């Protein structure tokens, strides 16, 4: 890409009203798609939920120490 080419924005994520509420905001590339992740499995495990409520494998993917996955950004539609 040459310096004169403009990069198209695919919107912004992070702010209230966006696909994912985050403590920071940033622009997405054109055609990228953001989706919120349901972190209820990780929240249930953190709250001491029972085995019937929590899929431990899923919870371990959603929560890594103090960090919890809340947003997935899919770049596949952009090619």
C-alpha cells in the first residue's frame, strides 16, 4: 500500500453502544466484524459455580488470570 492510499474504517469498538464494551476504544479495518463474547461460564467459575453450571474448558479459555475475553474480532470477511 502506498502512503497516498487511504485505509477505510470498519467502525469503532470499545465505546458504549459498540459491539463490545471495553476500557479502551479503537478502529476496525474495513469489513472486520466485532462480536461480544458471552463470558457467563468464566464468571460462574470465578464465583465458585457448580460443575453443572460451568464448562471448565470454556471458562479457562475465556479467563486468563485477571483478563476475561469479552470481544471477538473476525477479519475473515476482509479476505
